C-alpha cells in the first residue's frame, strides 16, 4: 500500500526548502501556501487549502511566520471533520506559550502536536545541516521521527512537552543575536585600530572569542560582502521579543537580553527587513 503524503503548510524561504527536503528524502508531499501554488517545490503536489491536506495526510508539517499563523492553521486543521491527519509537526518559531496553546487546540480535536523549531538558516536547510530541536510525547515523537529525518540529518528530542523546543530555540537565537552584535562591535574596534578583518577572524577563531558569528557569519557573509544568510533582522527582533517575554514571565535574568534587543531594534528601524548579517555595517557606521 502506498503511504499517505506528508502535508506541508507554509512555503516561505525556510518552508519551501524543508518541503523540498522531504521530497528529496523519498516522501510524497502535499503542500499549501496562502500565497499560492507558485511556491510549491518541484516534486510536491499542491493542496488547494489546509483542509485538503488534512484529508489526505496523516502528518502535517507547519513552517509559519508567527504564533498567530500557527494558531490559525491549527484551528483550521481541528475543524476538518473528515480529516486523515493525526499528527502536526510545527517547525515555526512561535514561543512556549503559543506552542502550548496550539497543542491544546489540536488535542481537543484528537490531534497530537510535536513542537520542532529549527536552527541553521536557509543555507543549513539546503545542506541538511539544519538542527531540529523537538519536544512532545513519546508516542507522538516516535510517529513523526521519519518525517523529522526527512527534514534534516541533525535533530534531537529536548523534552516531553510542547513549548520546551520553543524555549531552547529562543535561548539559541538570543545567544546568536548577542554574539553577532558583540562580534560586530569587536571587529569595528579592531578595524578602527588598523587591523585587517580577515586577520582578526583568523585569530579570533583560534582563541576564546570564537563563536558561530566569527566562524560562520562573518567569513561567509560579512568578509565577502554577500550579506545573504537568509534570515532578516525583523525576524530576529521578533524572536528576541518572544525570548524576553518568556524570560519575564518566569522572572529570570534579562539584563543582557534587553540590551541585545535594543541594538537589534535600532538596526531593524534603520533597515527594516535587511539580512541579519548586515548588522555589522550598521554597528560600524560610516
């Protein structure tokens, strides 16, 4: 018997690549995007709407811009009376509270939810080095494991409750944002002292100042002038706000988080929607 297709909702920069990864891994994919069929990757079939995917797929993957979109799609899936869908995998970054709300909506309709945000950017998705950090019940995670394997070669279960994957993703993005902003300041200082950026990166990456910013973002996108990591400053600001909100709810420390968010907010106001690696020329200034 031919296995049912994997449903996929949300074909933006990341979602389109993830859906293509599923196709390349041998899965039949039934994909839908609110912007239309033009975004559906080669090899996938088009679902006319969310309900059409829910009627044919057992597992539906979401890649959406925010919690409101995930909640809307979850409500649409729950409302399909004759659905085949039993499990939802959400790769979106929506925050712990939104993930718990989506999980509750789906659970009321008999659908299991796996919270599975991803880290590594569009380039990481294309190379299958993207990291999937997922959380959910034992049964739900076991059921969707083949789908997770189709998304990326790197993944780890981080908890048993929806929202735990989101918490780790927000912590990760806060560290990424802080490192990129701090590295930008350090490189700007070095250049003002007459140092060459390439030389600085060679030394930093063999020293205690090394980070993903210095070893990846700067060599690949800043030093080369490409500035094409595929993640916008506006999305980083969104994630930082989610992080700070979650920290405040738990009354955790937020001093460095608040300063980091302020820098990124200034950058986003100055160049809305810019690639996030362009924070270096923004920080360095004229």
